[in-house]
C-alpha cells in the first residue's frame, strides 16, 4: 500500500503543474485579447515591396514564396 501513495502524489503534482500552465496560458490569451488588434499590427512582419512582372503576352505572373521573403 505504501508504494501506491507515491504514484498518487506524483500524479497530483503533474495535474497541478498542468492546471497552473493552463491558467497562465489563459491569462496570456486574455491579455492579448484585451490589447486588441491595434497592438497586433505593430508586431506583424513587414510586407515586402512586391513588383508585378508580366510575361511576353502581357499577362501578370504569379508570386513565388521567395518574393515574400524579400525585405
């Protein structure tokens, strides 16, 4: 019987740690939500200056993922 109390204690510790982590995560989420969209725009990545290129027929060519990596 003494051996089973150790596993119960360990399980309770893990559960407490999991709940604390979840609570902290929810608090951070609420804080971000409270800041709103205006704060979110300042933290976004800058938009690359995309240049539209045309083929021989005058049709615009599509962008590649390499085009978005330029800064």
